[in-house]
């Protein structure tokens, strides 16, 4: 994904800022933010953000804009979205499911970008000596997962392919650290988890994969922003994306070197991080209609399964289109597709 494509797509974000900002009265708290601090919510699994944090290139990039950066770590996507909803962070990086649960709960955010599909970067695993050999063997078994995370959809689709439903298993909802402890001591029969926790479990305790996301899910990852922040600060968001694109190119050019930089930040072996990087993709871009449609499909599935209390429209959490700006008489900002 070239930097020019990212920049063209981010014009749509600027258009969103014009549309949203036009309705804000002059002198309001929204129109005049107290300080230019970009608070980034991240997880240890967000390798590219971890690399960006370690290099401090974003801090240097934002300095001429009078902005600073604050990094806020979360154990998983649902907790990060809660932080975004209560105003603890301005932007965040999560998997497919957390934004759906958050939107259904009334969180006010917009999708500002995504990374390409990485279906092999999440999986259902069992212990090395487990008698379970297929997903169908999970019937009646205890399966650990972080509720509302990206792996929630993987579990649903894997069970569906095996002719099972979520009600046919015993879900045990635990964050990654607690889930691994339960997995190792045999308190659960299987664990649905994402990288780098997946790669660490494979290497360190010999976890065996029953099924990963290939052929089942896309496992996109999303960049989200609080709606107000995206409206106020498109230049800061564009700078973030620019640096993500640069670091993504660097990462994929030499995954071993990138792993050596990331590993100390994640507290993992370089080999574990390199395995994670090799089955992930990095190419931040604004959402396409096809990607938004896939996210809507997940939302509809979760509603049908009563995992969320009401239907949602992913379109309601997308930045406004350039056409909306044109209708208000704004200058033509170029191709924002």
C-alpha cells in the first residue's frame, strides 16, 4: 500500500472533519480543544504500533504541529474500546469484533483505517497432549476466549463449519493472560487466541492448532478514533497514518530486524515476534466498501446469535463522504475514494 494511496484516502477524513465541525458552535469546547495530545490506545499484539512507539518517530513528526503523544496499553480490544468510549484515548487499534460490540453499546467512534487480512494470525489451540483432533471435538468442552475480541467471530465460524453452535460448547471468558494460565493448568480444553499470544503458546508450551482463520475469517484489524477527535484533528491523524505506513514498509522489508526491536517491548523472544510478523500484514488504508461490507456481515451474525442486543449499521461509524461536503458548498478536495 503506497503512501500516496493513504494520503488520498485520508482526504475523506478531512471531509468528515468539515461536515462534523460545521455543526459545532464557535467557541465551544469541541471547537477549541484544551491541548493537542494524541492519546493512542494499543495492545501488545499491535506490533506496528509497538514499533512506532519504540522509534518515537511519531513524536518527532507531531512536534512541528505542537502535538505530543501519550501511549496507553490495554490487555485486549474490548477494554481498549471502553477506554475510547469514556475518553481515555483518542485513537486505537483493534480486531474485527470489538468495534461491533462497542457500537452496539452506544460508543461514538469512527473507523479511520484498516490493515489487510491476516487469517493465520488467530487460531483455536489445544494442549500438545490433548485428545481433541478437530473443531467438532469441542462439543461440550470448555473453550477460553476474550469475550468481544476478534477471535469471538473465528470461534463462531469454526463451530458453524463443524456443524456446531456456541451453545454446544462451554465458553469461558478470560483476558489473554488469565486464559493462558487456565489453558496451561488444564482448566479449559481449548483456547481461541491471536498473535503474539498465539505464537508464544505454540513455541513456549507446544500449543497445537485445531483451526486458524484461513478459509473462515479475514481477521482485519482496524484503526478507530473518537468521533470528536477525528473531526478536530485530521492533520494529526494523517501524520499518524503516514508514520504507520513508513514503519510498515520498514517492518516488512526486514522482519527479523523489526522483531528484534519489538521483542523487548512485548516481553517476548525474537523468534516468537518474528513468527507473528510473518503471518501478519501491514498496509494501513482507509476502509473500502468491500471491507465495510465484511464488517457488516460480522455485525449481522452477532445480532442473529444474540451476542449484541440490537442491529447496527457499520456505515454509521464511517467518516462522511466527500459528496456530503460538496452539498454544503465546500471546495473540491480531490478524489476521496
